[in-house]
């Protein structure tokens, strides 16, 4: 298995620029906020997959051999940088997000790369997981309000197959112990129970992921497993 397959010849998607504000499919201001962000730049978080995800999937490659037939669910995958990469590694990929603009870019890009993404538009505030369905669930820089995070992550064990994995990187605010959106590794480990952490780290690191993720940030990195 090659965790770094060659790039496709053409990775630039021409995103049509329109002057009007995007009218979000979801009639809420959050989805509209994200639609506007995704319309404002070609690639809000770049086209490279998140590097913590890359590293952890590489370690899964040594364990699983190859990813063909493995099902992965990418929560809030935006423009699809993680989903497209995982599809190119051989995973069968479902991405979820409520931004119509991001979804459209991701699907065009996947087509250019010759891979398929299943990408339903979903508001994760009310999302119910398919049971026992996923080998891997990915959450990269998705920081919902605490009630949504707690409800979703409490369902991870139900959603994953036995030995399934959960990989997360999220922003962390260590200056505020009660930070509800950016709580850090201790709280996240509580949220994902009974999954058990394979690796967990709160740290400061330099991000270089498109115009919206640049420079030094406090993050939490978590890789967890559903025990059989
Ligand atoms: C910081 S971006 C990260 C996107 C992607 N994971 C990445 O790393 O490139 C956060 C994403 O969460 C999505 N999002 C936020 N709240 C959501 C919700 N309630 N339902 C679905 N998507 C949501 C936004 O549309 C946005 O694409």
C-alpha cells in the first residue's frame, strides 16, 4: 500500500465566482456562514489532507494491509481534502457537511481525481449514525457546540465496527477549562467512551492548511479504537 499515491495531473478546480451571497440549503445562519467562507477562496483549508490524519492512516496501513473495501465516514469534511485523499488510498468514502458550496467543490475535485465520494448534505446537529457501519470515522477541525459533540461522540461506538477507529484533530483552548467547543483531550476521551485512546495529545503546533489554518495553534490530536 502506498500512503502517498501520485497526485492526479490536474488538481485545480475552477470554482465559479458569483457576486450574490450563496443561499444556503439549510436555512440557518451557520450553514450560510460556511457557504460564504467556501465561496470566498479557492481552497479554504488547502488541498492536502490533514497531516495528523495522514500519519495515523499510515499506521493503520501497516495494520490493515490495504484499505480496499474499508468504509470511512468523514464528519464535516468541507471541500473534501481528507475524503478525496482517503478515496485515493482505496477507502470507500462518505463525507458529511452542511455547506452546499463545500460539497460541490469536493465532488468536482473527486471527479477530477477519478474517485467517488458519497456526500450527502447533512446538518450534524441532528445526525444519527448508521449502526456498526464504519471501519474509520474522521473528525478534522469540526468543533461543534458541546451538546452536538457530546451526542455525536457518544454514538461513535455504536457506529463503528469492532476494532474500528476514530481519528480527530480539533482546536483546543487550554486557557479556558470550561471551553465548550475546544475542550482538549481529557474531555474528548470522556465524550468518546467506551472507545479507548490509542494516542492522545494536547499540543501547540504550526498549521499550514490553506488561508484559514495558518500559524501556531493549540490542538488536540486523538486516535481511538473500539474494542471488540
Ligand atoms: C474548519 S472546517 C473543517 C473542514 C474539513 N474537516 C477540513 O479539515 O478541511 C469545519 C467544517 O464543519 C462544517 N460544519 C460545522 N457545523 C456543521 C454542522 N452542524 N453540520 C454539518 N457540517 C458542519 C462546516 O461547514 C465546515 O465545513
